[in-house]
């Protein structure tokens, strides 16, 4: 099923049907008025992220990318790294394969002085203490990240110490000033 207005493209797969999305990713570069792309729940994997990154980099108008509930792991995160200097929003929630390693990769990328990500959603991505501490290490250099979601389904932060969560909340709040 497809929902579109002139600047937003969202695809939601219908269960038990062939998924045409991975084969269509390359065409994103031709949608020159597209500013937001949501590919939620499309079973996209690591190799799909390589193609998606190429297409989004070719379409410099896209600033919001939502990849919630796919099959993205560390290699997929690694492929998405070049987009941290283009996107303002990156939604990767419900990709449980990301874990601490993927969060560490993202944290290293967000240290780049040209990083533009303001909203990073990593809820239900199995990010633990190491990943949260890596994300905390981007501050105060990173002045752009204003919202970071690490919660799991129960609304808690699993094994992340409360003081680390409080420090992350304070750091992202400081970027609103």
C-alpha cells in the first residue's frame, strides 16, 4: 500500500505479498521533490541499505528517513553512515539487530562536524550501556542532536544505567538552546 503527497513517500507492505521495495530503491533518486521517505516494515536488510544510501545521497532533498521495523543490523548502519551529513531525522527503531555495535558506529559518525541529524530513533534496537555511553560521548561537540530515543517496548531503557539516560537527556536538551 502506498501513501503519497507531493513530498512524502511511505510504503507499508501488505502481508504475504512479494515485496517490490528493494528493487525500487534505486528510483528514489529520480523523485526530486521528495523530502521524506518512510520504508517502515519492509523487511529491508543490510544489503538494501547500500542501495538506499546511494539513492538518498543522489536525491539531496531527502532530509527525513524512516526505516523502522526492518532487518537492519551493523552492516546496514555502516552503509547508512554517509547520510548523517544530509538527514535531520533518522528512524531506525525496531531493528533489534543494531545493538551496541550499531549505536557505536552511529555515535562515531555523529561526531563529524557536519553531522545534521537532530532526531535519532533507536527504540527497541537492543542498545545497552556501551551503545548509550558511545552516544553520550558525542556531546558537547555535537550541537545538532535534540531528540534520542533508546526505550524498549515497556518504556524503559533496559540495562542502560539511569545516570547515563539522565546525562543523555540533559545533553540533548542543551541542544535546544
